C-alpha cells in the first residue's frame, strides 16, 4: 500500500521521506481523530498495520518516537533572533500560527515559539508541559515546518516549577520574580529605603552596598545618546525594589543549569507583572547585576509605561512610550547580550511599528490568550447557545478569574448571553470589556467546555487557521516588513 492510498485525507505539507521511511499525518474518512502514518521502519511506534503502512494514534509515546526520528520536531534555543511567542491554550492552533508566519513572508526573519504556556495557564487548564509540547509537535508536523522553533516555560516563579518543563525538553525559560519585587519601594522615603536595603539577602547577592555604590555612583554612565547618573536615592530605590528579585533569578538559573546538565537553553527575566514601570536606571541595574553574575539572559521584559492589558491595544501616551522605549533600547544595545521582550504583547497594534523600528527587530513579542479568543469567535458563530453559556460563566467567575491580571474591564458593560442576538455574539470578541472578561476566564471556560470547543475546531479546522492567520499577520507584519527592508 502506498501511503497516499490511506483511507482518508493526507495533510500534504506533512508528507516527507526521511532516511528511507515515509511519514505523514492524515485524518481517516469519517473520523475526527488524526493519525500518524508510517511507511517503512516503524519500530518504536504503536499502531495498527494497514497494508504496508503503520497507522498510529497521536499519543505521547508516538510523539516521543517521532521527535526522536525527525530532528526538526525538537525545539532549540533561539538566542537573540527576532522571535514571537504564541500561546495555545486549547492545543490545536499551531498550524494557524505557522500559516500566519508564512503569509507574511517571515519564515526566515522571525523565529516562532510554538510551545508556550505558563505555570498559571497549565494549572487553570489542567494541561501539563508535556501535553503542550506534544500538541505543538503534531501541529508542526502537520504544517511541514522545518525551521528552528522554541518552547517557552513561561512565568516560572519557583525552582519547583522547573522539573516538568525540563523533562519535556523546553528550551526557553521565562523567570518571573515578581513576587520578590518590592513595589512599595517606588514611593518610599530614603530612610525607609535604607532599612529595606539593609534587610536584603546580601549573602545571596554576593556583594555589598558600598561596592555597588562605587560601581554605579562614581561617574555618569554613557550609553550612546543616553547618559545615566546614579545618586544614592536612585541606587537605593533600585536595590530595594529589585534586589530580592535578582537574587531569586540567580537561584532559579543555578537550579535550571543543574537540571539541564549542560544542554543549552535560553533564559528570560521578566518583571512586567509588577505595579510600577521599570525606569531606565532600574533596567540598567537589573541587566548589569544579572550579567555580572553569569546569568545567560537572552531577553529581558521590563514593565513599560502605559497599560499592557490582555487582548487589547496599548493604553497610554504614544509619545511617552516612544521616548521611554528609546531609553530601554539604548540600555539593551549597551550590553549587547539580550533582546527586549514585550509581554502581554497581543493586539498592541499601535506600538508594534515603533517597537520594530527602535529595536531594529532585536525583540521578542509574547502573546498568550488571543488564539483562544479566536476559537471563541468560531463558537459564537456556529454554536451560539454554547457561547452564551460560556459568556455567562465568564461573567459569574470574573472576580475570581481576574486575580493576578491588570484589567480595566467593567463587568456591568458586558451583557448577559440571553440579552444578545445570535448575529451579534461574534462582535463581543471585539468589544473591550467582553473581550477582557472572556480572556481571563479561559480556565473556567476550558474546564467546562474543552471537549466541545476542540470538536468544533476540528470540524472547522481550515476556518480556524484562517482566523489565526488574519489575526497574527497584523501582529507580525511590522517586524516582517522591517526585516525585508533591511535585506
């Protein structure tokens, strides 16, 4: 039996012959379940013979066997390449993510992070790092993606978070020390700052205040067109605010290095989920302290000015953002070791051109739940009764689900499901308050409706991919256009 004689549909981009064996992904006639098809050496795979082929379910064992056979199905560190992180909370968005990259001609200029979930997201959806990795693998295989890609263990907060991501082969680790950032130091008087600094874990920091004062305050620091002058209050504030976060990041990186056992990895330090913006002085201080301690930072996510909220455009003064971004870029270029990371990066269409231009694409953009929102758009269009139930559940759980997120959504502006006509339901995905309420309710919604959503997306696979392509092309185009212009 030739592999193309499989009783069903073959995904053409998946079909490949490698080292004497042919592999493909197919969907049997009359089935919603996809299958791995192997013609040739099938040792290590579990499946049922069909003629000369082995037809295998898409389970974890077969994912591991295929990953061992086809090297491009394994993630790799991406370093400071321009990169874009996709979140896939349902597990079937990867083909659409890849379609978006290809549609913008960015295959060679933007490296995708195709397996990305945070510890918080996995907890709320009931998925494991390995499941996220395997879902990405099947999507990559289906789409025939051969270029490098990454896998991001997002918002790691403790050493205990690391092990399942390391075991699953993740190559990018986003350390989130926000629980150790002293936000109250932002407005504290100098006397209070001195007390906070004295209480820092100096043994873990491996230095002294006197040494740091000599390092930072002795003379202005020239960074091209930017000059930073530290005085005692500025240094005390930076130390009080971020000293414990730096010590915590160093400790997690040491544990990660031990667990990776010499295998390379990318590391990001993120302080975006804090109450106050990261100043230029604080950015310089954080980067300098991490790099001087040998932490292999390839991206750093400050808390920028303005509001970066879930699933909506940037909220703030664009001129102020541009001005502050220029400072952050100057600091990044001074160190020459990492790229800027833009967290809560989905739908920030008004600032992508500035980010691309000023950073010259030395940037990582991280999105999370916007693919899930496009899935809900399909639910609203095809199963209005289900969407109404989802909307009402989201409204009922909003006060709980919004915890740990910065949001301006007002629940009273979100109608109950029964008050919206069928034809108007999809438009709620574009209404500010409803979009945010639905966004942060992903745990509630996917706990109750995952099977229904997955079945709907399988039945409308091409349409879902087209929605993702349209949506993410808007995200990618400013960066892809800049890369083309620079050729």
